[in-house]
């Protein structure tokens, strides 16, 4: 074999070896990406369901409900302590003997870095991300620490009506992060006491379980000062692309809902908002979340003088999130009343629950096709 042929052979061998190396690297990258995607999905589910059983889950909860903490590790640490280590925090003071019982800052910041940098959730502003790690910016960080934070509106939404006369989007709104936790704990305690472990779905209401659903209404009503239900609907006839219409309805629901809470004084701007919606088809959900984020950011500028910060828009499986199930109960009740003769009085368990739900929160079941505005329930038609 000539020297030239040997050189060509060596080059081919090296090229093949490089291809093998590239393939191995690619496979490692794929496995890493899959692992991160799985971890990210688990964390999103924990935030949506208010499951705070680990330090990363608690850090994510704080980052979601207190957006100012995304830009400041000091604010994040203090808010974390006041929320999850509050047995050792008295006002703004911590006893020296309790100091070592608090979650360490290194554990909190490590979780924050992974959430923001690897999961790409609850990210800091571009300016802060560029500055982090620079000693010259300590004073600027201190100034950020001193700035007041804005509370977060948390919205859980569901849709209905693809086969009925109306297309509807319904939602449950929480005015501040602690309200979500209080409701979550109340429902968890009810499940433990009652032994009711099934999902809450309007379609599953029957004579055998309707009493349990009425107990849920009692829990909701006892927290009515910090929660509200909002819905928007349109006649289905004439709309051939129901999913697109439902996605548009969700946008209008959010914008009108923010206006209502601000104008009523219950949740004045500036404020952040986090939106969780029951998942549908993966391809549709991906487009919906991207479009809704862009449209709401534009609406913040045009409608709210940039005083609405769109924190996150995520889809989630309702099987795992009780608040999406509550939105389902609301929209199921609304749909039931919209699609039936208001003069018809039925003792079917679904009809009994529908009337009780809407009347308990101040809605006229005989006038649902007319816009209704109240502190606890807002029903808009388009």
C-alpha cells in the first residue's frame, strides 16, 4: 500500500472515530436533556399543586409567587424563611440559637440557580442575569433587595363546550400566594377527614357523591374573600375552529379579569400573574402558551401601562392539580345552566350542584346569558 493510500486510510479511520465520539456526545446530550425535561415537568407540577416537600420545590414556590425574589438571593432567602421556616422567625428577627435551624442560603441559591439556569423557569431579568457573579454589582443588588415586591395573581383555567351550544373558558383566581396555600391545605385536610380520594370533576357528580361536592363548596365559600371565579363564553354556532376560539377566549378572560380585580380594588396593579391551564393536545398547548405570553405582554403595555408582569403561562394535567379541578366544577356548573332551560327545575344531582355553586357565589342562574359582575363571580359573553 502506498503512503498516499495509508494516509487516506488513516484519515477515514479518524473520521469514523470522530463520528463515534460525536454520536456518543450526542446521545449523552439527549439523555441529559430528557432528564432535565422530566425534572422540569415534575417541578412545574409541584408548583401548580402547591407541593412543597423539598427545598427546590419551596424555592420554586417563592420564585413563582414573589417575582422580586428572582432578582435577589437575599429577598429569596428572607421570603423562604418567613414562609417555610416561620417557626424560627419572629417578625423580622431570628434568635441566635435558631439561626442554624434555618435552611442554608447555599442550599437556597443552588436550587434557584438550577431552576433558573437549567429549567429556564421563573428567570431573573436580562440585566440581573448578566450582572450575577460580578463583585462590582453588590451595591446594585443591595438596592434591588430594598425595592418592594409585587404580589402575584394565580389563575387556574379550564375550557368546555366543544359539543354544546356555547364555548366557555372558566377559571379560579387567587389574589396572593399565601391564599393558594391556605386553600390547598384546607382541601387536603378535607380529603384526609372525609376519605374522598377521587378527582373532582363535574361529569362525575352523582347521587352517591354529591354530598362530598357540597362540602367542597363550603370550603370554597369560607375562603371567598381571597378567591374569585371568572368565565367567558360565546355561541358556538358559526365557529369552525373551536380550539382557536377557546384560546382567544382565554386571552380575553385574563385581560378582563385583571381589569376587574384592579378596578374593584381587590387586586390593584402593579402585580404579577401566573396562569395554569388544563392540558389539551401537546402541539396546540405549545402554540397557545407562546401566543398567550406574547399577547398578554402586549396587553400589559397597551391596557395596563406596563404594570402587569406576566410571570408564567403553563399547561398542567388536571388529574394532579386540584385547582384546575375546581375550575372544572365552576365551568361545568355554568355550562349545565347555559345549555338547559332556566325554567326547568331538576333534582338531578348535577343540576342541584350547579344551582348551588352559582347561587352560593352570587350568580343568577336564570340570567347567565347576560353579563354578570360581582366580587366572587364574573361571567362575560362575547
